[in-house]
C-alpha cells in the first residue's frame, strides 16, 4: 500500500459518495409506528397474486392521514404498502417474511409525471435495494390511474 | 318546573353520576392510532374460530410498546385485539365489520387476581357494551395462563 499515490490511497479508503438521484423516493423511516390504515390478504388465483400475493398492511404518516381524511394530499404525505408472506396452516393465516415495502411519496412538482406521486419498492427488509427505480410510470402509475378520482390512492381509511 | 323544589330541579338538570366499577377496564380511546403490533386471520376449523374467527390486529400504546420490547410491562400498558370479519371473495380476504375490541389493561395491583391484567371486550363498535365484565378469570385469563413466561401475553412484536 505504501507505494500507492496518496490520491489513489484516499480513494481506496474513503467511502465513495455517489450523487443521489434527487427524484429517488426515500426509504420511509420508522413507518412501522405510523397509523395502520387497513389490511388485506391476496391469495393464489387473484389477478395481482404474482405482484402482491401475501398479507399487506397500509401505513400512513401524519401528512397522509390528512389526505385520507380530507381527500387533499399535501406534499410530504407518504403511504407504505407493507407486504409480508401469508403463511396458511392449521386453519389460520399468519405473517411471514417481508416481501417488499411499497411506497407512495407525495410531491406534486417532483412527481408531476406520475400524478404527483413518487413510487418505489424496497425489497424485503432492505432499505436500499429498489424494485421500481425509474420505472414508476409503467410499473405503478399505470394501475393507479384507475383511481384518479381519489388522487390515485386505492385504499380507504378503515375506522 | 317552577313548582319543583330546588334540589329535585338540580337532580333533573344534572347528568347523573353513576359510580363506576373501579375495576372496570376502560375503553381504549384512540387505539387506532397506536402502534400496529401484528395481525392474523383465524379461519373456520380453527379451535378458536367461534371466539375469534376473522382477521385481527393487535395495537399497543406507548407503555405496552415498552413491554413488547423489554418484557417488563408497566402499569398503564394497554394491548388491543381488534377483531374484524374476514370476507373471502375473488381469491382475496378483506376486512369487514368489527366484531369485538378486546383489551388487556395492565395494573399489577388492581388486577392481581388475573396476573396483573384486566381483560375486557367491547362488542362491535360499542364503547360501552361489555362482553367480559366480571368473567375475566374464566373467559380470558384461563387461556392466557399458558403464556405465563411472557407475562401472559401471546403476541410478539413483528419487525
């Protein structure tokens, strides 16, 4: 190592700083303590099973709760679609491993091309491995367009 | 009205104060915004179907979260077992009407006879119609005794 130029040595020993995509949807820190909106189980045979089979829970941050209640979604509203394996045994369904943490992140300007929502999916328990990336329009928004009258949000707040 | 003695008039126009049972478990106000602990579906054929069939969610207040994390449950810890109908259709299970709001309320002295937990069930969406009342020992604690090593709590916090 002592023969390497100082600059190379510095590069080797410093964590590289990669310019983050400003449009990247951030991982929803601490969403597990957000408001639980509702849940659903999608079983084999359902049209969305390949994509969303399992048991999912929706969580809303405080800004998203305003959206659920008023229909007006402020920038900063975040909805999490927390998808877990659904394990069927002994006439019960229990929660298994996490499959994906889906995110809708409201920013009317930044995500204007997809209805004001940024979409992302974080694989399993990873906070960095992204399943959607630049494909939000085709991978997510195409289906959410059907909910245009409710600001592209499928879920309703359960009492 | 003007012929009524003042005392009677006062009684008629004042909301009557009914001495509440000091051991009664209070309705868990605002539990829907508490931390969502975990969920489960109990289907026909399960041994607990008659009592708890449907989809249930467990919620914990801040004191109960300390219990889930540390194993030590402070007085004031409250766990809610929110039981909804599970509607199966089109290869999916969705949430239906609320069946009961089950409550475990920690007070080591007040509920010493049932392991330090007060138990109650509020029927459907009622905040006053009680399903357990004075029968907590037989109706609830008898089963929870199996979980003595975890302070009589069945559920574990899901990540």
